[in-house]
C-alpha cells in the first residue's frame, strides 16, 4: 500500500468546497509567514520582546472582538461574501502592517494589526459551517482535514521560499521583503472564489429566511452543551498562546537559529503536519476519537516538555538538534488532532449551535492568546525564561487532554442514546 494512498479520500470532496479551501490556503500562507518571521522583523526594527508580545496581542484582539457578533450574524446567511472580504482584507492589512512597522508608526501599526486579525474571522468562522452545509456525511472528515491542512501547506510554501531566498541573498531578501511578497501572494485566493461562480447552483446558500425565522422560534442555543464542548479548547488555547507566537524567538535567542534556519525547520514541520493531518480520516476510521485525540495530544505534550528543557543546556551543540527534533514531533502530533476535535465539537453541539460554536472557538483562541501574549510580555519583563513559559504551556495542554477525553466519553454516550446526528 502506498504511503499516499489516503489521497483518494479527498478526491470526492465537492468542488465548491475544494475551491473555498484553495482560497483559504492563500490566507493561511500569509498567516504562516507572519507567524514565523514577523517577531524577527520587529526585533530587527528595534522592538523589545515585551513590545512584540503586546503588538501581536492586537492581532488577536481583532479576532476576539468580531468573532461572536459574526457567528450570530452568519446563521442562515450566505457565506460566500465573507470569503471575498477575507481574501481582500488580509493581504491589504498585512501590507499596511509591514509599511507602518518600517516607518515606526506604532499607533497605525496597532490599528492595522487589529483590523488584520478581524479580517481573518471572515474566513475562519464561516469555513466549517460552509463545509457542513455543502458536504455529504462521508466527506465531512476529509473536507475538515483538508481545510485544517491549509495552514500546513501555507507553511510549506512559506518555509521553502523563505529558505531559498535567504540562501540566495539574506540581505536583499530580508524580513520586510518576504512579508510584503507573501502579503501580495495572498490576493491569489480571489481567483478561486471567482471561479466558484460557475458552481453557484451546487452551493447550499439559498436558505429561506422565512423558513429559518420560523424554525428559530422553536430552536434555542444550548449554552450548557456549548460550554462543555469548548472548555477543553479554552485550556488548550490558553497554553498555545504562551508558546506558538514566540517559537521563532525561542530558536533565535536560545539556540541562535535565525530566519533561514528556522524557515527550513518550519518547512519540514509543515510537511509533517500536512501529511499527518490528511491521514486523519483513516486514523479516525481505524481507532476512533477515544484513542486518536488524547493519544496524539499526549505525545505532543511530552515533546513540548523536552523542547522547553533544551534551554537548560543550550550551550551544548546537541541542544539544538534535540530542540529541532522535538519541534518536528510536536507540530504534527498536536495539529493532527485539530480536525478531529473540530468535527467532534461541531457534531456534539448539534446543527442549531454550529455557527455560534465556530465563532466562540475563534473567540476563545483569540481571547486566550490576547491574555497569554500579555502574560508573556509580563514574564519577559521579569526575565522569566522561555523554558519556564513553555512548561506552563505543557501543563495546560495536559489538563486539556484530560478534558477532551472526558468529552469524548460523553460524546459516545450521547451518540448511543441517539442524541447526536452527524
């Protein structure tokens, strides 16, 4: 059996979904590039670690502010216009952020980061409801996994191009050039959305407002169910916010691995994440949520602990090798659980609660990252090491894994009772 035999799982995904996911890929390419080298870009322009943490916070504030209102608004609405907005505004504000940083215009940078973050919500929040509206039951897991993988594919392209440009001329192809380049590339997603017009008759967007309003009179948001479903996400997101935005700084300042080297590492990690994320439909079929989700996440926690502790012996040449290996293990292990947890949560809360749950998921991730980034800025101010910050993340991850396991047990119980319909 070929190691790529799983690809056939994705051939049957409906074309409208494939095109929207293709447009999402361009947004995620911008996202991956900024996540990897934006902190380094700010460092080169004289910003302190604490300043970087505060500025990055504003990106997540933008998502947090807009997420819940948008989640309520999109229910029973056409979703395509939101995808157009995201594909226009994310690259536009990415360019604005780069320009304002170079000119040291801090207020305009903060405003642009706020609007940049908000622009992501127009893709992040509607994408899973769009998939569930327009895919058959047998294609749902594959479609969600493919959507999740766009982050990885964006990282693959970003890491490869950055590494090549750094090899050719690291001075000319500096952080500013690369951030501008990928922001412009981000507009490419519009091409796929325009092509989608020929599939309008296949898109389940024509929801009758009168019928929807009549139905909503008899439907209520089940907040108890939603809170229970999203509590593990809250814990995991809080931990991630302490680590993910600052991983490039960790390798830069602890292990002296700069832009080019980290881009190679990021490229390899993205390849692994993409490969294993796309294996999710098969993994789910063979071992189910109960083993797959806590199993992969637990191994990821162990890898993160090992990664963090390399700071304690970073003068030893082997520290960088171990840190790199742990990073390459942690990334696919933690991320491959993502498609499964998303599908689990959205099916657990039921059809009537999906849009608001998707919005709350984005709000939780962004709100948690706002608080976490502020905490990291505070920790940097008191010279708390990266290692200790990452170990706090590991503890939060471990709690989140336990809560996911308990949620899966309840999911199985509700499914057996006929209360869950995928």
